[in-house]
C-alpha cells in the first residue's frame, strides 16, 4: 500500500517545546520552510520548577517576548536551606553585563511554552499536531518521519525533509529508534511538582532545599519552592536516579514528606499550603554528550540531547539555547550543503554548568559539617555529586578575560584563541570525567589565557602568523599552566574524604594536563621537557615552603622564575616556529620569563589584597594557607620581626592582622615596585632588536602592571 | 642499574629528587622492566637503557597517582606537603619520560603519548568508581587494560624498537593481556594482605577480586554501602575471600597469561616474553587458581 506523503519541507522539528520551538524559529527566520510535529495540543502542563534564569530571560526578550517576561513573577535572590536547617542567602550575583532585565523570573511552563511556539509560528514555522512513529532512514541518513494517529492525516503517513531536528524530550523516541539511547550514559533526575496557594505572601526568591533530608538520610537531590505569584508557589522535588544497585526512593512520598516538612519547619514563611494542583512529574536527562548530539543526520536539542544542567537540572535556558543553535546549524547546512558541528558547539557553549559543582560542594560541606564518603548517610549524596560532574559543558568566554582582550580588534587572533580553547577543553573533556569545574574556573580566573595569547602575539612580533604549530604550542602552554595550577590545589592535609577527593581530582587533572601538553607540543614540534622540569621544581619549592617561617626572597623569586618557564616557552617556541634566529629566540624567552614573573607578582598581590570573587577566595587567604607571596617576603626585609608570625595556621582575624602588618611594613609597595621593574626589564631589550616588532608584545608587558594597579 | 643512571636525570631540587627516587623505588616496575628487555628479541636487538628508563618512569608515575588518589585519608601537620611533592614528582617524571623517549625517536614519542593517555584515562575511571559496589567486573578489566595493559604494551613497543610500518596489532594485544594479568595478580595479592585489603576497602577501592565477589553475592554489596567500621573490615575481607571472587579473578588472569604465552611461542624472538608470561601464569597457579573449580 503506498504511503501518503503528508508534508514535504526543508526541515522538520520533532517536538514543540522550548527547544523545538526555538529551533523552528531560527530556521523560519533564516527563510527555511520548517514544520513542527508536536503530539500535544498547546497550551499543556509540564513538570518543571518554572524558574527562568538570566539566560532564559534574555532569550525570551531577544525574540520579542518582553511583555510576557515583564509580567512574570520577579525573582531577586536565591536562598539555600541546607540539610541541617542552616540558611544561606546572597548567592545571587547578576552578571556584570545584562542586555535586558536584571531579574530572574518564574513563568508557568503552560504559558511560556505556548508563547515560544506562537513566536515560531508567527515567523513562518508550520505546526502539525501528530505523533511520530519512527524516523525514515535512507543510506544511513534520516530523511523524514513516519507518523501515527495524526488527526487529519492517514495513519502511517510520512513527512519528508532534508534536515530533521529531534527536540522530543528526555525520553526521545527518535533517539531510541536510532539506537542511540544508551541508558548507562543517560544520567537522569526525576522531578515532581505541585502548585500550592500559600497563606503568607512569598518573598521573591528561589528557595532551594539541598540536600534533601528523608527518613534520616541525605538524598542526592533537592526540593524547591518557587513563587509564581504573590501567594502561589511551585513546590517540587528533584531526585537523581540512583546508581545501579541502590534502592529507588518513591518520589511521590518524598514530595509529600517535603511539603509536610515545609509546613512544619517553615510555617512562618509560607503558612498553610492549600489548594494543591495535581502532581505532575517527568524525568530530566542531563548527561550531555557532544558525540551523541548528531546521529544519522538528526540534530538533537534540549533534553533529547540530554542538554540540561547536570547538577541543578535547570533545563529551560539549555533547551532554548540548544534549540536556537540546532536551528542555526540546520539552516546553515541547508544553505551550504555542508555538515554541522553541533555537538562541539553545544559542548563549549553552555553557560554556568560547571560552576555549580563548587556551589554544591560548598553547600554539602556546610550542611554536614564535614561530609565523609564512608558515612552511609552522606555517601549517596557525595557519590551522586561526583558522578554528575562528568560531561558538564562549559563556556569560558576567554575573549572577555584581561588576556583575551589583548587580541580585541584582531578577528584572526580571537579565532585562533577560540580554536586553542576548544582544543584545551576537548583534550580534557573527552577523557577526564572530572575537573571541568576547576578547568572552567581556571580558564576564567585571574588574567585569563595569558600563555596562549602571548604565544600568538610573539609569533606576530617575529613576523609569523598564528598557524597550526603556534596554536598547538599555545595549547601546550595553557595545559602546562593548568598542570602547574592543579598541582597547587593539592591540599597538604588529606585528613578528610573531601580533601582526599579534591587531591585525587587535582592530581588526575595535573596528570592529564601534562600528558596532553606533551602531545600538543609534539604537534607543534617544540620540546617542552625543560619547561616541565622547571615547573615541577617550582611546584616542589612551593610545597616545601608552605608554612615556611624561614622563606627567603631569593628562593621565592627563583620559584617565580621557574614557574615563568611556561611563558618563556610560549615566546621562545613561537619565535622558533616563526623561523627566528637563536639570538632572537633567546631574547623572546627572556621576555616571556620576565613577564611571567611580573604577572605572577601582580596576580598574587591582587589576590592577597582583594581576594578573588570568582573563586570566592577571601583577601589574605594565602596567608591562612601558609603561602607567603612576595609582598610578605618584601615586608620581612623591612620588618624582620614579622617572621615570627609566619609558619603557623592563622584564623581569619589573624590573617587580616598579618596582612595589615605587611602593608604597614611596605611589603605591598615593595612587591608592586618589583613587578613594574620586571615588566620594564622584560620589554626594554626587545625594543632594540630590529627583527622583533615589539609593539605586539608591549601590551603583554603593560597588562601585568595594569593588573597590579587595578 | 648503573647504565640506567647514566641516561636518567633526577631533579636538582633535593626534596623533589627524594620524592622521585621514592616513587621509582616503590613502583612495581621489575616486571615491566623485564618486559622491555625481553621484547628486545622481537626486534633482534638489545633495548636501549632509555627505553627501560621511560617505562620505569611511567610505572612510577602510576604509583604516584595511586598514592594520591587511592590511599586512605591522612592528616598532616602544617608545612607537611607529601602529596604536593608527589604531584610535583609526577610532573617531573612525565617530563623526563618524554625527554628520554625523544632520544629514542618519533616512534617512542608516539608510543609514550598513547600509553600515557590510556593510563591517565584508566586512573580517571578508577577514581570515578571509588566506593561503587555496583561497579561491574568488566569495568575493572577495562581499568586494568588502560593502566597495566598500557604500561606493558609500551614496554614491548619500546623494547622491540622502531618497526617502521607500525607496531603489529597482534603484539599490542598480547602485551596488553600480559599487563592485565600482572595487574590482576597484584590485586589478588593485595586482597590477601589483611592490612592492604582493609585500607583499600575503607577508601573505596574495589578491584577485580572484590568486584567479582560483590557480583556473585549481592548481600555483600549491601555491607559495603553501610559504611565500614574499622573493627568490622576484617570480617568483611574474610567474607569476600569466602566467595569465588578471587578464584574468578585469577582464572581471568591465567586465561590472559596463558593465551599470551601461546601466542608468543609462535612469535619470532618471543621466547623471553613467553617466559615472563609463564611466570605470571605460575603466580596465578600458586595464588590458588586450582581452587577455582
């Protein structure tokens, strides 16, 4: 019997939720004929906390839904209620650059999803209400869909399309039909929510209860109370799927217990919870894998791509952005006939995911006052946390770091930096199931990828360009820097399981980074053994001189010199690749080393005085941890009596007092002067070398000093 | 080894040199070293000292990672920095291995890069699996292949020297099997040492013998998740040893060692490696594979 062709289009999108609608909207805006196949009549209910993060709010405003956003419940902060009752507020820090609204919002999915779908239809996307039976595959490529039970069309009718996007949710039928649903990789949460009317007006905050306390144990999951109106709340629980062999918790009973607990413990905040809606639940797929983003020509978006935050399960912004990117990728491939690289793009484009680990770990620490892996009450939570770290996509926007800004105005340089960044991330993402959070933090932290940027600029200064060898060198340098830093994260005291976990992760990250640096250096054709040796010597010196009351200026500067071997490598290697003579290579190496020392002095002084907001290091934290930067050692030159205050652990007050004494003794000024002196001494000789266009490297030298002044 | 000392550098920093020396001394390198030397006959040559040095450094690097990531928590006084120094030694030894490999040629550099990537991946998998009693035995075998298997494959490749058109897949497979067998035998020896077994169980390291035991007796798995009271670890070890977990692990090791030996008997110049395979098989037999039933 012939199969009825129901529709023929350039692209078909399976699923009309946020991911599918965003994909269709993008395709329609690109002028493509796009059909959305959706099985439900909109508006429809959806299990979700209804919370819109900044990323989601921004997207909705971008597509013209400002009035909807403006009318939605405003959210001004997050409040974490920890397992043992302690509360924390003030975690919410709006991004520095906000194109539109300052606030997060809540908006019932019933309303939001319909609005996004309408926006896609307004731009020309067509909607077919039908269920998909299976994808049609020809020569290993999906070319359309077979439908079932679609009103107004024959059973078994088909839709033919040049491009197929699957946005059909956590249990994606398309994925299963293509045999790409690998359960072992499909880490999931289960979420269940109900709406309640509250007796007391709600604060405009996201209330998060983490970890969940249930029947005397801590569960890997969290509860939430999100206001959707002044006296109406979305209340729910999300529970990570247990590891194989672990008993499953009944989520309905868990939600009931959570609500009961809320009324009992937080009665003053909410009052009685009444007028409950029906509970609505759904699985949430979180284990994103770049390799499984495109299967047999089908692009997956949203939860069908398992693209949700693996730790918080936040999925709306991920659905919208991944749908948008899938739509753009499909439109581009329809236009050019080329292939897409959606997986890699999504893998490096998701905001904020990795950063959440440190948040949860800190929460866990405070909740339990010292969680231990061997404690049966704590173990499930910590195991799940560790399991969930894997595959977290991240987006370090390196162009916005101080180092990255040195390449502003140079599209070639920024493109090279982007490629270098992608290589570094992919080197560590594909084989290392941990450490992405720290990697993300480090790529952002402080000055940014100064090694990579310096390599690119040094190549230019010597008349070369940032070709493949220079990029491989830059990758090696960044990985070596990361190896050195991760070594510093190893705590001397591994007396707790959390410290041990930290040390294990740091050590493995160090190992991976070193190994990958060597591989990248081999591609660049540059030897890095000498730099590696110097780095390890510097690391050993640091280790030996933690809490060292007898620390010396010469020793510390020597360690700085050795740690600066990475920048020396960046400059000397780039010069070598550019074909510079031995004398020029040597001069560039000396420049890199000098700038490396100056940068380190600046960064350490800055951290000592101001702390680090991103990593939440407080000022003087180095002093508490027994690490004495140059400012301290300079102060000893002026006031030797300060030495008696070194060598012992300090509390916060003691560290502040020591810092004040260091400043009073002129240590900070002394370190600043030495930083400027090193930066000047590094750049001056280069100006006299005709073969070197030092103008390219002047900004690198200036940056170190500027960091100091800021 | 005097000749090895001639090619191998140690750091100038005294504490770092001490950490490197300790790691090299503690590494279970003798067998891997023998494999390098034994593999020379495959290429009708005497292996370079640098090849031996590379393999010893890689083996020591594995030991350092294990020490940091898979040892029980230990409190330290301010200023003590054993693990930080060990990590620094790890960087140094990986750098030194790369330097020595470069003296051997591109084939050695490639072999080292591949081996180190696999080893690092194996360590990461092992770390991910800590405290997971549901970890299937096949996952333990994967880790053994990525760690011990990669080390032995590197030893054979460097021992046999540059083969020009690429290293034969068959030899890679044999070497990996040998490495897996050697690692399993070590795991059996650990679980039979009361002190080491208790330390491993308490810090969540469940190697193949334990994984087999848990797989065969779900009741034991429940005891693993219930926290390990130091006073009861001994009982748990005894219960694990009462299962067929150890025998099964040894059977898996023996199967690989004997398979490798048979293959090596057919290989030109494979006699010395076959003898090593036989010794590993003998260790399996002595460790009690005859009881496997």
